[in-house]
C-alpha cells in the first residue's frame, strides 16, 4: 500500500540508520526486508552465483528514496538506485511543485507483450499470413496449454498477428503477462508453437523471441504545474518567465536529436533507477523507451510533451512502453529488490509502471527548469561535492566539513577548490 504522506520533511538531514528506520516503519517492512537493507547489498555469493555465470564478487550502488510524490491520489516514496548526485533531490523537488493540481495522474495499458517468430523460405507470404490468422485460435490454445500461473489468472496468449518484412513472415504472439514482466513465458510460448506455425506456412522458423518494444504495454502520466509553483521567488510573473524558458528548452529537444538524447537520458535517470532498485530488466526498459520515440514519432525527439494551458499553467505528459513486473525474475531472488518494492508499496505491475512514468516526467522537468534558469551545474555540484571530498582523500569525519566549507565559500566548486579546503582543514 502507498504511504500516508510522501513529504518526509527533513529526511535528508537524518542519518542513514534513521532514514532506514522511518522507511521500515511507514512501509511495515518485514524483519527479512530490514535485514536485507541493513546488509547494504543483501546478496551473498551463493545467491549471486545462481543469477549469472562466472560470479566472483558483487557490486553495490546507493539506493535512496524520492519523496513528495502524489500519484493518482496516493502518496509514494520511490526507491532510486544510481550513482549520480542530485537526481533524487531534483525529482523530489519537482514532485512537490505540482501538489496544487493533485500531483500526477496515470493511465496504464494491460500487460501485453509480443513474442516474434521469424519464418523464412515461404513462397507465398500473403497466403501463408492468411493461413496463420485463420488458425489463430489453434495457435493460442497451444500456447496456453502448458501449466502456468499466468494462464490460470486469466493471462496468456490472446492474439496472433502477422507482418510481412521483405522475404520474411513474422508472426506475433501477443501475451497478457499480468503482474510479471513476462519474457521467459513469452519465449517459451514462441518456441512451443513454432512447429505448428511451420506446418501452417511451410516455412522454416528461425528466431523465436520476445520483443522488448512493448507497444501494447504503454504507461502514461500527466501533471499540471502552476506558474507560482515553478517560479524562482513564488510570484506569478517569475513563474510565467520560467515556463516560457522551459517551453523553449522542450522545443529544442523536440526537434534536435543531439539535444533530445541528453534530454531523454535525464528522464531515464528516474525510470531506469527505479527499475534497477526494484529488480526490473532496466536494459529492456531503456531500449524500449528509446525505440518507442522513433517508432511513435517517425524520428528521434523528446520522450515527453510540454505545453501551456489557457490559465498559464505548464502541462506535461509522457507515454512510454514499460514492461515491468512485481513477481518473478530478479525480484524472486534479490532480497533488496523485494524490500524496495515493499517500500514503494505498489500492488500491481501497472501501478509500478505508472509510478515510473510519473517519476520520469518529474525528472525531465527538473532538468529543463535548471537548464533554463540557473544552469545545471550549480545545484548538481553542491550535492556532488561530497564525492569530490572523498576523491581528495577526505576521511569519513572530514567529508561533511569539507562539503560545508565548499558550499559556503561562494566560489565555483571545482576539485582544486575541494583539495585546497581539505589541506587547509588539516593544516
């Protein structure tokens, strides 16, 4: 279940242990979840060795929570797993700036995935395509014939579609994966029905594999930000100027692929970080979202859309394919992924997708607002300075002190400045 209040005021000022204790309480974490979070990685070598080949160690990344999110009327604190400073702070800041209009609203498709069967050596592609479609129910029944929790819950193969590409007939099996990501189930079904499809078409089935371009599994999120919420000083005039600058930044990304690539990377900072924290196939999510832009728009542009309404408010929207799940995959074996899902409190794959899309929209706006006003580096470097202190050789008890002096110096934060501050403190 979602939390009662996502504000968590002063959360960033607490110790790591205090933050973990608060999250454990508000999310009613189990003793097992708490132990996984306390371990700092939650995965021993035995578990790791079951997941991939030739394991010799594990590697951990920081996990933090973005706060202030209201999505479909519910409060969420959202786990992010990444190494980059200022991402979580930026997302939390933007989430707080759309409360006047109720936060984010989502609309998520059913969990339909595509399995592709590539057929070669067919003389009459059109006739073979028609033959496959005429026997679609037979193929569907075969796909759903294996014992499966997914099928028992009402999921499974639902449609058969054909595409002709050059000399190839491509058969799509469309599978409702319910609350799973579904790649393994789809791949199994594609391999199971391939001999029948060969018999129908007279062709040779080559590739039998899921498509990560999940065009039947779209997640949408929208939000409205008032000028006052986006302003630098709380005024309407300042807010309208900020919105004008944001719209110019969006227009740049919508027409220039060089800008769009960085623009979309910023959006994926949130989406991929949540996917990683919650045990999703974040590489599939990345590939699908970037491919969707070109598939949907006919060229590479912005993954988000922004406009100003007649009241002067800024309206943002995002529509992306998100093949995510809350059962199976890494979730079933990675203890921290399970704990993070408990903190997030989603009860379905669709709700997880809606949260990820909303966080991506917030992250995108945060980057555009910073770029269009004060610049991206000032805020980023203030939060990055702790990393710089560690790079300079600061010990644990020196890091906060170095960061404080650097941020209060009024100077541009550089590694040379941080090195000098550390030398001075030790002097």
